[in-house]
């Protein structure tokens, strides 16, 4: 059971003094599968599906290492793939360690607990190591991790040296650059250097059996030559890109034995969350850090690899036993999140659609203690109560028109049964389908809000570009800010501004902020830059934090939100709708509100960090 003990008053401290906390954090109770995983010998792979308590089990493993095996916290490294997951892990670890050290009144980094485990994403961990040792692999001490925009401009600078044929576009010479950057990034995820890329392309060409294969090989050769120029450009600057962080760290550990030894002595136990998202570069890094001790404990779900664009694959979980012979493989077989009928449906789908073709007798098969040779699926047990009513219905339609008509009919039926429109959600497999469904519902006079991630919306990206101009010295926010009507700059004006900044050895953001327009800029461009500069100066003067800055821009510097509020108020008066329907009528307004709330939470977190320090 996952039930926890009730909170109880803490005991008085030494000499009868009361503790700072009046309550202690409840100690978590683990089920039999979680206990086995927590206490497993290493190397260990924990195969866990959604809702099985993966992160809780990882926290329990850390607690077990510290309190039972007497491992010093500073010798534990916990890695994951997203900043959100790393932050959640760090916060939950802080609670556990503070509970186990009640006199630690300074929080996670002070008091009785002098040292703590290192919790980080793979890329942040590598960036920190390169800040210390990067000069050994060609980086300058204050190197920059260039983003896609800077990579794009680096390719533009090198365009005259590129032997382009297949990727030449006379109307737009830089048309293929984003795709080429993605190919280079994927190569780095596989630890493929420019020379190795060229050799692989040559092998493709030698083995090409038809014109299509020959064309693919020739394109690969062209990418290899661009990759070499791009990498040389980075080397001359002493910088790296995001994909190069892990690649350079692997190079560092392979070439400099002293650094490898130091890291292995520092981290005796390595825990990895979301192991399903590992790629070749991350896997090699993990094996180097683990060394001969192989104290590696990883948890992941083979059917949930979400970073496929960076080389993540369910096969990485199957290959774990090859990388670590004799590894223990254990399942987490309880689902605490979903109803039994949903769990049963998901298990059936997983087995029939995702694992039916897997050769259970192959060396890549992952055994979890079940009879793999029988072909029987592993059982995931639901812990929630069963409900009488049907929860999952499969409907089949002859074509798209009938599918959309059936969807509309079902929505109207549920609304007639008392369900509010705001409590209904439609999930689609692709963005194209989202558009089709949205248009169909609108034509049927049904209220609809097309929701994508707030930060993926174009109008929110426009807003972020303004923030970037104040926060990022590179000034790359200008590329998007310059598309906005109030600050419109042509590509030639932007390039003129970039060249002037480089010639004067000044940050681009400084020139924008101070309205330092080069003489070669057009008259219209100078006027746009002046308006942008004036607005940025106003924001910096009256906006002490992120929320204030965004609110000042949206409400005072532009009429964006005021116009939306006027339109929404008009619709509200005409329809007599409630607040939620008001937001449905104005999705843009809802997005801005959500983004302001994100900014408020960010400011609160920053304030908490300042107080802690």
C-alpha cells in the first residue's frame, strides 16, 4: 500500500528545547515491488509503467543508500533528462533528507546534513564539468552553449565555404540550414564526429543499389562536409552547441584519465530516472562514470521513450543487460494512478501493439521474472476501486466525416446529461487532426479552445522575444521581435546590426537597448529600433521582476491585452456568459493569463532561493 503514516508532533530537541518544526514529514510506505527495487543489488534496471511510483522509488533508493548502506550523500549522483524532473527530484529529496535530519533547520544545504546528493540533468551535469575542464577539449574558460539561432547564423557565415549542390536553394540560400543543424545534433547524440560521418556516407555510397540510395548517400556526404565546417567554426570560437555538451564530456573522460578517476571517486552510486530517454552519448557517459564498480541503478518504461528526436529508443532498455552483464531486472507492477478498466486496456494495447513482434528468446529481450518464452504479458495490477459504469468505449467510423459527426453527437449527448463543455477534452495524435477537430466543432457552434503548450504558441514566443532582449546579452531575441509590426526590421537591417556589433566588439543587446543604429540601416529600420529601444528602457526601469515586466509590456507598453479585454467584455455582455466562457471566447487572453501565472511562480521560486541563500 502507498498509504502513509499520519503526521505526528516532533520530539523535543536536546536540553528540552523544542524543535523548529512542529511536525515531521510522514515516512512513505512502499509495496513489495518497490521494496525489492529499492534494495536491489547493482547494476539494476527497474522496468516501470505510468503510475507505478518510479520517482518515489528512486527517492526511496537514495534514502536506502544513505540510511541503510551508510553511503555518504555527496557520493550519490542522480541524473534525469528534463529540468522539471530534476527539480521535482531535488525538492522531494530535500523533504526526505530533512525529515531524516530534523536538526537540519537550514534546509537542504545546511544544518546537520553537510553534503547532499548531486541531482541534475545529463546536459547540465556535463556543462558544469566542462566549465572546470573544458579547456582540455578545446573550449575557452567562458565558453557559450550556442542555441539553434546562433547555429543558424554560424552556418550563414560559413555559407561561402560550403560545397552545396543537393542543399542549394537559390531563392533562399539558408533554407535547409535548420534541417542540417538537426542532422548534426543527431550525429552528436550518437557520438559521430564529422570524419566518421563522412566515412559512413562513403560506405552508404559504395553499397547503394539504386538511384534513390545513391542520392541519400550523396546528401549525407554533403551534410558531412557542412558538419566539418560547422565544427571547425565552433572550435575557432571555443564554444559548443547543446548536442556537443555530452559528446565533449565523453571525449574529456576518455582522453584525460585524471578527470575520469576524479569523477569515479566522487560518485560511487549513480541513479537514472527516465532511463527510456537515454541515447548512445548518454549511455557511454554513464558507463564511463560507473567504471568497474558498475553501481548503476536505473528506472524507466520501455514503451514511453519521448526523446526519439535525440536518439532515445525503447531498445535502450533492452540493451541494458548487454551493457551491464548480470544486471538485475525488476518490475514495478502496481498502478496507483488509473482505474482498473483503463489499466487493462493499456496492458492489452501494449502487448498487442508494442511487444507482439518482440522475439522473447533474443538476446535483447528484457526479462522481468515472468515467463518470457510463453508469450504471456507482464501483469500490471491496478490498485484503485472498480466502477460500475463503462469508462472506455471504442467507436469505429467509415470515414473522417462520420468520425467528426459522431464526436459532435457524443459531445452534445454528454452536455445534455449535465457535463459542462469545459470538462470535456479531446486528445489528437497530430497537430493536423487538432485543426480538423477544432474547425468541425466551431462549424457545429460548439465552444472550443485549441490548447497547445502555452510556450509553443506563436504570440507567447513573440512575448518571450522581448524578455530575451533584456535577459540575453547575445540579443538573439531580435530575430523574432523584429517581425512584430511595431518594431519591424528587414533581414538586411538585422544583418547590418549584427555586423556593427561584431565590428565594435559590443554585445548586440547593448546596441539595441541604447539605440545605437548603424549608419547603413534604413530610415525605417532606425525608427523601428528607436521604438524598440525606448520600450526596453521603460521596461528595465519600472519592472523589478518577471511578472512586472510582462504585465508592464502587455498592459502599458502595448494595447494587446486591453484590446482583447474589450472584445471579450463585448462578447460577455452579448452572450451573458460566465468567466470561463469569456476565456473560451478569447483563447489569446487565456494564454497571456497562464503565462503571467508562470512568471509569478518563477518570481516566487527566485525569492525563496534568495532567502535560502
